[in-house]
């Protein structure tokens, strides 16, 4: 089942995607939403981020292939940072070029977990029940800000600029990450292609581990990290993050 949020005729809403139509629902996406009976052509709607997270967390060094190539140690715990809510962006929208930064900006195609139930210190066995579904993300990064001050890595600043977290296009509730791969196309050329099963910490393990530290609420998002192939992008370039079964998240930088 695929869920989307949209803007139509000056109002926002959400619903189930059914081909080229959206079946509009009312209520709470995470608590038994009800169909209104209204169907809208997707072409007449503007895409919105598929959920409204209160928290967005991202992973670093969560893929074995990238760790092996870069000489990074196997992490004992998930290495995560905060993506500022102001960086949230939607499918089809531009990623703004930062006004006060003229260095390299990276794309990072990623799978993202959407929380469906409050998760606080949940067990690994119970963690899947707290996952509502999965969406796609581009964890955009102002690379040269990360270590500009050698005494304090600036993860939040480098990854939290306006528009630096495109999410979408939909939340897929019936998806098995262990059997899928993610591709990132930049200007139509494939730059990333990696198996999601290569994670050090699976989505369920991330929910389990992170919920020991932070209470996760419905709609919160965990970006699972990226693998090989993340590179700088030039203004005017379209970046597409693709996972079969979820869809394509497409945004143009600048």
C-alpha cells in the first residue's frame, strides 16, 4: 500500500496512491484513516513530503561496502545525527543552492524508515511493529562544512540547510528492504547501485537501538545511510533516487 500527501486547490490532504489517482482519506495517517470517497488525478496534485516528521535522524557508516573501501571500522552502535526539520523537501521540488556556502554539495540516495507507533526502548523483536513503512530520501550534504572546524564536526549544519532532505514520493507499507537495491541517477547516469541488505544495522535494528536513546513518534523518519557513489552535484542537475516497489524520488539541484 502506498500513501502520499498532496496539495490540491489550495488545501492539503493525504491518501492512497492507486495508479494515476489518489484515493483521498481523512483522519490520522497512522491511526485508522478513513476514505472520503473522493478520487483525484495525481497530475492535478502537488506532491508534499509523505509525512510530517517531528524528528529526522540520519545514519553515517551503515553500509559494509562503503566502510570497507574507506577503511572505516565496523560501528558498535548506530552513528546518527539530526537532520533539521527546515531541510524537509518534497518530490519534484528544487533543492536550493545555499546562499552562504559555495563549496561542494553531495547527493546521497537513501532508504528512509517512517515510524508508525511511539517507540521508546523497544525490543528488537517488537521493532518491526513500530515501522509504518518506507520512503526514499536524498541526504544532501554541504561537504566542506563538515570538518571546517577541526574541533567540532558540523553534521547538523552541513546537512540541515533548506531543502537538503527531499523525501518521497510515497510511503510504501508493504516492502522488504532485505530483498531490494537502491539506485541513484544523476543527470540520467547511474551513480549509485547498492543492496539494502548490506546495512550494518537493519531498519528494525535502527528502531530498536535508537529508541533506547530517543523516543520516536509516529511520522518520525530515520534515513538509513548511503553506500558507495555519493558525489558532488552541479546546479541544474536532476537527481533521482530509485527503489523498485517504492518508486522514484526526483529533484533538481538549484
